[in-house]
C-alpha cells in the first residue's frame, strides 16, 4: 500500500463547503451534500441573512423533485404533509392555441408503441380515417388530470398504458424549512449574517473567505453561490458573464400573489397556465392556499395592465399584496469558476412555464455530487460541469421557446413570438417532426419525446408524413386496437379516487 499517496489524497480532500444564501436552492444543496458526504469528513456551512428576503422559485414542480427527496430518505407522504402540498399530474394550457383552446401536458406516456413505431403514428393514421378521438384519451396521466382524479402509480404497471408520473404543488418556504431541519440534523452549520465582502487569494484568484457584517471571516475550500439574481460570488466576485436570451424569450417581468383557494372547489391535480395578451398567467393549488401570478413582456404591457389582467382572475381572495419580479432570461456562461459553483437563480433563469426552476437546482446538485472536486479543482471536472449545465439550460430554453413559437393567438406580442427567429437546435427538432414525425434526443435534456408530443399535438402541429410501417395496416384491426387502449385508460380513470379524496386519506393517515 502506498501510504504517502493516501496521505496526499487526504491533504487534497475538500473539508469545508460554504453555501451562500438559504432559500430553496441553498437548503436543497445543504441537505443533499450533508447526506451525500456524511462519511467523508466534510463540513457544510450555510450563510444567509434573515434580513434579506428570497425570490422563491415557484411552487409547481416536475417529477424529479420526488427522486430528490427520496434520496434523502424522505417519503412522499412526509413531504406532502410538511409542505401543504397537493399532487400534480401535469400542466393545463388554456388559450395558447387561440381563445377557447385547452390541452394538458401530462407526466406520462401516450398509448403503446408497437413494432418499434411510436404510438402517435398509429393514432394519426386512425385520425386520417375520420376518428376524432383526442390523443389525450390514450394517456392515463392526462385523462386522470382532466377528471380531477389521482392515485399513486402502480409499482409494477401491467403495460405502458398504466405508466404515468407525478409531482407536487408545494409551499417553497415550507420545503426549504424542512430541508433546513434535515441539514442541521446532519450537522450543517447555519450562520445568520450579511456578507460584506468576498476575499480572493492573491496568487490564483480563488475565493479564500467571506467577510461578514460583524467582521468575522468564514473560510472555505468550495463555495456554492445560491445568492439569487445578485450572483454575489459567481458574478460579482468571479466575473462570470451573463448570456442574455431576451431575443428568444421576450417576457421579462412577473407579478406573484398568494390567495385563498376557490371556496368549495376541489384542488385540481395540475397547474394551470393561461395565455393573455402579452404573456401568461399561472394558478397553483396548494392545500392551505393558492399561488397566482402573471408573466409578461414589459415592452407590450404596463405594470398596471398586468395587474388588471391578474387580480380579477385569482383562484380565491388575495391574502398577500402582489409582488413584482423583474428578470432576464439567460444563464451564466460559466456556472463553475475556480472554487465557486453556482446553483439556482445565480446560475441562470428561465420563466417557470414548465415548472423547471427547482428541477434545474436538483440537477445542478446531482452534477456537483458526481463531479465533486478535491482541492486541485481539476480543469476537466469544471469543464464537464459547465458543459452539462449549459446543455441542460439550452435544451430547456428550447422547449419553452417552442410553446411561444407555435402559438396561434393574434395579439401583437404573440404574432411577434411566432415570427421570431429560433435557435438552430430547436429548428432542427421542429423540422424533423414536421418532415417525419420523429424526435431528436440531445444529451442533458429534461423533457422527453412524450412532452414534445404533448405540445405539438396541443398546438395542432402534425407531421407531413407518417411512418411507412403504418400505411398498410388493416383499418379494422387498427380501430379495434385503439378502442381497446382507450377503454383500458377510461376504466383505470373510473377506478381512481378523486384528488380531494386522495388528499383526505393522507390527512387521515397523518392524524392516525
């Protein structure tokens, strides 16, 4: 055994991780790293000021959130209870295809692929024969959402028709609080103080320490910037520039307000996003209240017009004053510089149309865990982290742009979005879909083909040609097969409890 080599390895090991900023991103990072590195002799410190409010990254999530907290040993029931959460089967889009249009983007599959051919080709072949059954009738997730029903998926689904996933509508502040409790139980240290300075090492420009308002210095080996839009470390101290995506994503402001839930109404198991004259409005049902907001382009709508479009359409009586949030869509060109890694808003921002904010934090944490450095901070490690981060942000950006580019509304804002140039990566995807009904898959992509199919179908964009394999099918057999699939989905929905009944059962279990 090479003892000297082992000693050197120990000398190089990261011992102090300092996280700047609490909130959702900071406490997610603290909980995950405290758990992941629990046997590695690594101390984790969170520096946050109770005098500074947090932006919040929204209350709607995608299914990856459940994998995140499951790794910490937390159960669905525990998190649902701790965060006053409701269940989410997908996102309902209203008005994006013109007034009166309505479709659901579910977390699940459509129909059954056969002989290596995507189900949508069989469905479109049947549509050519005059069958107007909507694609959503073949999705258990979409059908349950539309019916207001919910139950957890079968651990052993009998077929792909039974495959769906789900996420949470949660109170982000309560989620951060639960993760703080978890992290502190794992010996994470919290310091409540303002940061007044960042001290760099003169020889190499790495961060040496943070200076606090009371004069203390907090030294560290690895610093994680969760300071929000300010980007105190990655931007101000380390100089990572910001790549602005405003030409592709024109919305640059939002108003958010909390309200009571609609009186007497059961919470729907989906997020609602409703198009308006210059952007979109969200509605998120939690157990104890609702989240409401409006995203808009300040070039096309004044603040007062935005408030006039939001306030009469809340899910219930307002319980907070509307809060304005300005933003620039884009990302840091380098999410990791020297010994500083950025997560959350410090790393970049995409409007919450597809509820990706928390998921981007989760994936950033997973990348950091898999590429956790030593004190040499090997360039190859940093380069790979930055490459993966950039790829994921760009692919997610493209998916959001798609919604705007395919819209069918007639206001100036929407016409402009329809006529705007799009990134080449997105143009290639749309071109292949239109030409052949196929999907391009890129590395580090959050949304899979079923999600792209949901948006294409919801906005009535279909390919010019179907797979040749479906052209010679017996129309009677095809009709029978699709009827059987549709009947199986309908039967499963009929046997599923309502979302309200599921949540009531959760309450009874909690009381017991």
